[in-house]
């Protein structure tokens, strides 16, 4: 790739091209949309209010910030996982290779020491985040692995969901899977409860099945979506589950033990799924005050949880926004799209 020329963004900052297959630069549309970017007080440590990161050779399907906030990872249709710095020129400092097909979902795990990813190559893989080396390949699924999620604390557990209509529980210290949960239909989204004693699995059945890990059985169903569930996220305090579905709604579920029977407390609308049927993800901000979601309308959407109001609809991407995520400590939102681009944007929230 030829070296990119630094450009001056709407906020006046100069952004210089980063080395190693990455390029940073401001998106004029996104800057203009970001609530008066011109001359406003800076809210984050980003080098410019909007940073554009390029380098993937195909659609970027997933991204996550590291727990420390100093880095983020992206996974692509090009079969590679990129690691990027958040500060400075957002340099792409490492490329993780091993998957034979697209990287559909990834997560930082165990305090940021490892990464976990999954792919239609029927595998779930664990990586050393510092060296980039693959440390474990989990390959018992017999069809596409659509989703994966590590436990937040305790043993090094990972749950995965597949087109083979199973969700599998893995312990990275053990060679084989330790538990298999059979579903009626393909599993497209999975998650762990905060205490890692429950597993959430959803997909084409339109409901979220809540498994008690000790029994390996469904103890509760969260019903309300009228189409396929494509993504989910559990709040930092473990009390709330957010789901994104092809019925063009985000739903927020109350996971607390004594919640009312109808656990869906909020429905957010404004984003869109389309004929591409991408597995669009969603996220809850670390403080629980905002939610965001991938959307096929090429916009990044951000809602206020308390009011249900849509605060931001940010243009700039030229393809489906497959995932949008919140930075762990700063008012930064990241988004990745089918246009191969990744944006980091500073928000006034």
C-alpha cells in the first residue's frame, strides 16, 4: 500500500498515515456529525476527533477494545485478526493468522492476556495477545462457528455457538469441550452471565435460552424478538442483557434474580438489518448509560438507556456497520464495516 498523505480534518488536527498496512485519517462526514466537532473541547486522548484505520483486505466483521483501553482488535472476511493502538496514529502493530475462513467474532479474554475468535472454518481459537501466537484451537464443531464469548472471571472458559445447532463450553486448560448444549436451530449469538454460572444462547429460534451450567439445561427463555437474534452483550454489572435481532429492534433484558416475569424492559429502534443478513452485533457502554449496535444502513447508532432516545446517528461508513463498541474508559466509539474501514470517534457523552 502506498503511503497515505496526512489530511487536515474538520476539527483542524493533522492525521498522518500509520505504517504497516494501516492508515489513519479523519472522516469529514463523521466529524461533521459528531455534535459540533469544529473547535469544540476535546473529550478523549485520540489524536483527532475521528480516526480512520485501514488495512484489512475485505469486510471487517468484528472489533473489540482491550480492557486497558490502549488497544483494539479487529477480525475480517480476509481471515486475519489485526491488533491496533488506540493512541497516536492508531498503528496496526500485529497480525494474527491461522483461521482458514472469515473471523466472525472476537473478544479479549482474561484481563487482556488472550484473544478468542471464531470462524466458519469450524474452529474457535485462542491467541496470546502479546506475542500473537495461537495457543489453542478448538475444533469439535461440525459446521460454521458463528459466535464465541469468554467468561469474565474464574476459570478460562469459552462458550461458542454454531450452525451445527449446538453451543459448546470449553475450558482452555482441557483438550476437549466440557459441555455441549443442543439447540433446535443454528446458534448465532452466545454470552456468559457475570458470575459465569449461566450461558445465553440465541439465533434463528428468535428467543434467548438461558442455561444453568451446573445442570446443562435451559432454566429460562427470554422471548420477544420476532426474527433471528444476531448479537448480544451483557452489562458490566451483569444485570442486563442487550440483544440485536433481524426484526430491527434492540432489546434490553433484566437478568436480576427477582426481576418481573416480562424481563424485556426497553426496546430500541432506528437501526436496520437488510438482505445481506449479516450477524450485526451490539454493545452496552461500561457505565450502562448507553447502547449501540451494528446497522445495515451504514450509520453508527447510539441510544440513551434511561430515555430510549437515539442520541447519535453517525454516517461515514460506505457499507454495513457490522459492529460498534464503546471504549472502556473514554467517550470513544469504534465501528467496523463491510467497506473494510474502522472508525474511532470521540463523542460528547
